[in-house]
């Protein structure tokens, strides 16, 4: 049967170039050096280059000991621990580097590129490998990876956004043969793939997979929904089977059990060939996969040889239909407004080294705001992410990294589509984002090829691209015809003049979708622009990305490319756009627009880099959530607020209740019909309690801010508890226990029963870098990411280093 062995723990890591291991060799398996066991590890010892050949000669002459003596004089025999550190995966070495003020690195997060080596030894039992094909899988390495096993060069992998694997069936050692040595060189110096922080290193799982030689072929197995009527669904089921043994196999039977029905096929299969069987099935009263109720089914597929089960493979899938017309998106026949967000894949404090726990935390936070769609910008979504989106009912726009049709890119796209086509969440495939060659004959040729690959591999996703349109509305019709949906970035902002409207007039039959919107700047907890600290106001920044210099509120392009209100009004005015994908849900490292150094992260997020909500989180929630809610801004500490000459300040309330009322120290400032976007008051600042109350049918909700004193202590709240990781929120409080929204004091943190793997405060100009013991609060808060020791409840202790009421 199939088994898996994780190789996530106990890697040796070396940062910086070392003597380059060879990729070719004159004698098999003799690259040696770091690609083979060293003298203080078990197993054979083989040296590189001329030394290696000399050593082999000595062994051949029966003089092994002499060879070892020579070896003892080389630099490879020193203690590995001296030159290498031990790390566990996922690992992002860039996360731990200091920030550098280098304009060329600004967009990628102001950290230098480099070369790192990872080395791991492991042993296998004979039973693990008997009659099995053995694969090693790398779920994500940023970026260029070269891999060696036991003195053999396995290959290179170019992209940091696709997983890859090697068949190591014959090369792997087992039993008495000794230790296996895996060496991975990771290089980010040969060019970035994106214009954002991408990280560096083996940032996702590595595992061995032991598969039966004759087995169900995962990539060729596909369960499609072809139609849904009132009480029935039609499925098309394709079962892939491969015979990777060296002999022709007779008396094979594949048996699939799908939603309570079993189907079987008898066949013979020649050595080293793959085949498939396709059939249709009707499912009565299917439980559909939807946003509200994401039902998943699991098909069990067995392979029998001479009536003995030799493989069992389980495939998760969902039953659902999708359609997109000039009136928007339809899921199972229901028009579903896409309330989407775009997202990169990093997280404060850990860079791109996140596990499924952090991804789940991110997705749950999105759902809390009312998000139903996730655009994996601008690269393939990871397996973990898609599993979670299936489970949580999040529609996914999976994205191809780039509009190129080189042979390897085409092969990679085909693999990634096949690998993800059974995920019901993947409703869309985006082919590219804002390519400068878009809408040209060249782009048309490439898109034709890539969309053909996509359409051949899946019927379960619609194809879109994310375009910046020409202001005069000129499009290359042939290029556009490649896509089921015409994706437009920033249509609300008029980034490129009247692009969308002009195109729509010329091409009323196209189906359009807003693939990227808003890019609205704001810094959590700040209510004034402060350029020197890279801070922008939550009331609407005067910084603009679209127009140069400082602009006034109300002018186009202010605050990024558009205010959230403009985005939502646009959506309301043009429902044919199908919905929105806001740029972005969380702040991410790199791309610190509109600032440069010391900006280290973006400010487009609706939350900061660790998911602490900015005020506009509640704006969107008020639009997208039916549960009565209310949020009042700003904080109620005078420092940090803008006051008019007569001491007044703006208070803004987001609520989905029909009526709202504002109180300062229990004095009412009037009950009002809630404003269409928000409700606002100009009130005299008076220290104490600022309270907003929302009145819905039979329900009253409230939110308040209290003027605090100096910071006196911190509180610890467990914000999220995953399988392995816990997220703890630290809040600065005054003597009375009130939250101090302006606190920036340094906090020292330690944990028992776990390991702190990251600290982050969401400050977009936090140059303090990697430190897992102490960090400053930012706008009163700090996030601690803890990996718990198995079976132990982690306990956090903290103390304030400086209590200066900053
Ligand atoms: C878009 C682009 C994104 C991001 C964003 C910032 O044009 O697709 O990757 O750079 O601008 O506003």
C-alpha cells in the first residue's frame, strides 16, 4: 500500500556559497563530498573531484583505510555542526536576515538574495521500499533548487511556486546499504519571480512517498460534475492506472466506490504504461459543494491484482456547477457575488514559512469579514491552501505565474492543473496578471497555447486573465477570445482612464470580472499620515499611488488607487462585474508603496501582516455580513488624532444596523439612520469613553474606545490555536487594564512547552528584524507565533522592557 514519510525535521543548513558540488561525474554515484555521508556520519565516504577518484582507486586496491586517512586531512571532515546550523521545515532564511537600505531590494522586502544549502540524512528499512516506487516530494522551494542524493545529481527546479518531485526508486539506500544523504542547493540570486517578498529556502514540506509499482495514477484520476438538475447530479469519472513494474500485468481490476456506487473494470496492462477508464454516474439528491455548505465526498479507488488489493487511493471531490455570464457568477445555478480578496503567501514574523495552521487562521479571518473568494496572486495556490478552501467553502482563483509558453512552463501548468482539478474550490484559473505584452498578437499566441492546455486538463474551472485595459478601450479581440471571462484590474479607479466602460460599450457581450481592486493604503491604529514613519491614516490617506504628490480627499486615486467606498459603489453600479477581488486582505512584506525605505511591508491590507484588523475590515464586514455588527473609529487617546481649531475630531462608525447612536461619556450625540457607507460625526474630544450603539430588529450591538493612561503592563490572549501553532496576541494596557492604542514599548517574551518561531507587530517600517525574544508593540499590539511541543500546553510569559507610555 502507499505510505509517506515526512522529512521536515533535522536539516543541516548553511547560508552562503560553498564549494559547488558537481552536477556531472565520470563514475556513477561518485559526486561525493557533501552529497555523500561524511566521516562522522554512518555509511560510505566519497570525496569530490580528483580526490574522489583517488579515493575510489584506493578502495578498489583494497586500501580503504589509507583513503580515510586522506579524507581526514580535508576540510569536509570537521564537525558539521561548526559550519552548519540545524533547522526544521518550513524554513525561510530571508525572514531571519537584517533589512538593508538598498533601493533595488525595496520591492522584495529589503533583504539580500543569496545561496543556501540544506543537507539531510535518513535511513530506510527494506520493507519500506520492497516492490515500491520511491519518490521525494518538495512542496515548495524558493527559488532555484538543485538536488543531489547519494552522490547523484537528481535535477534542477526553477520556480518557487510549484511543487516538484524526483523518482529515486533505484538510487535510495535501504537496510544494510546505509545512510541516505540529500543535498539541496537553493539560490535566489538568479532573478526574482515576482515584485513582492518571496522568501528563500525550503519553505514547505518535504516527504518521501512509497507507491505500489502498479497503482492508481493520481494525476490521471478526475471526478467531474457534468450537470446538476433538481434532484440529481451527473458525474464523469476517470480512473487512471499505471504499471511501473517491468512486467506486463494480467488479471488487474480497478474498482471505484463513488457516492455509494461501485464500478469495476478488468484489464491487462503492459509494463511501463498508463491507461484510464471513464464512466458516468448519476447521483440522486447530491449534497452540493457551496460557500455556505462546502460538502466534500471521498471516492475510494482500489486496484486488485489476481484478486488481491495492491493499492487503495482516496480522492476528495465536490459536486458543483459553475457558470459566468454577462450578469456575473453562478455557483450551482445561484448568482453568487464574488466578495474576493487577493493574497500573497507570507505572514508577519515567519516570512513564507507557514504551515496549514496559519493558512487556516488567515482564511477564517477572511470569512469573518464576509469574504467568499480568494485570488492566489500571482502564482499557483499551494496544496494546503486548496485543501482548506475546499473545506471552508472559499472559492479560489488559482493563478498561473506568468504568460510564457516555454516548454517547461507549459509542462508545469499542465501538471499544476491536473493536480488541482479535483478541488471544488478552484472555480477559476487566471492565466496571467497585468502582462505588458497583454492584448498583442504575441500574447494571443501564448494564451492560445496555455488555455488549450488548461481546457484539455479541466472542465471544472473558468478561465480569466487580469488585465489593465487600454484607456481608449482598444483590445486585441483575438487575445480576449481566449478567456471565458474578461478580467479587469482596478476598473473602479479609472487607473487607465475610462478603459472598462469604453471596452464594455464596444463589446457588450463579453462577461467581465473585477480581478483586482482598491489597493487602499492604511496603517493599523493610525489616524494621521506620517510619511517619515511610513504611516497612512485610516480616515483616508493623502498619499496616492496613481497620481504624483499629495492629493486631496475626493480626488481620483487618493489613498492608493481608490477608497473602499468607491470600490463598493462601483460594484453596486456595475453588477455585471460579478464582484471584486480586493488588493489585498493582509499587508505583505515588500512593495511598501507609497513609501520607500524604511518601509518594509505593503499597506494595502485590510489587516496588518499578522491579521490584526484595520478599521476598514469592519467597513467590508458591514457590507458583507448579515450578523448585526458595529465598529467605531478612531481610538480615543488624544495623541495621534487630528483636531480642528475648536477641538473637534471625526468619529466614523461602520455598522449594518439601520440605526446608530454615538455617546461620549454616556452623553448622546444623536441617533441617526446609518449612512450608506458609514456614519460620521464631528465631536469635541473629551477623554473617557467613546461608544457607538447599533440598533437592529430586537438586537442592540455596541463598540467602544476608552482613553487610556500610560502603559503599565501587557495582557496575553490566545488568538488562535491550530494543530501545531498557536497565535498569541499581546496588548499593552494601563494600570486600570485599559488597552493603550498608542503603546510602542518593547516587550520581552518567553514560552514554556513550545518554541517561539516568530514575533511581529504589523508596523510597516519595523526595521528591528528577526528576534524571537523581544519586539516593540505597534499601536498597542504584538503577535507571538508559537510552535507547541507535542502534547504540552504552551505557556507564554512576558515583561515590559520600557514602560514609557509611548
Ligand atoms: C497591481 C499588481 C499587484 C500590486 C498592486 C499594488 O497592479 O497586480 O501585484 O503590485 O498593483 O497596487
